[in-house]
C-alpha cells in the first residue's frame, strides 16, 4: 500500500476520521513503535504487548509503564524524587 509522505503510516485510514485525529494518532505511533531501552538489561529490545504492558525481547523482563511509552514523565519525576531522598539519608 502506497502512502504519501505527509500522511505516513496514518495513510492507511485514507480520508476517514479527519486530519487532526490522524495527525495525533501518527505522533503516538511514532513514539510507540520503535524499540525502547530495557530497565533491567539496558538493551534496546522493549516492545509493547498491550496498553501499559511492556516486554523485553532480550532478557524476557515484563513490566508496566505508560499506555504509549514504557516510561512516563510522571514516572521519571518519581524516580528522581526517590533517588534524591535516598541520597539525603
């Protein structure tokens, strides 16, 4: 199936759903699809199994995260806070 440069992978929807919705979907897909870094083995091999469930293909680790990204902004803030608290003790 041939798609235009502008539409990218969202070209599969054709003229349906409107341009704004397809653009939002395209941005989410671009972030979600590539392999992500595993927090256990530190290799690039994490893929999404279902909404919020991520699995590493290399070491087999399975963990929860965000719906579209394995690590959310809120999780990053929480990790930094916990690290700072541990260092203070």
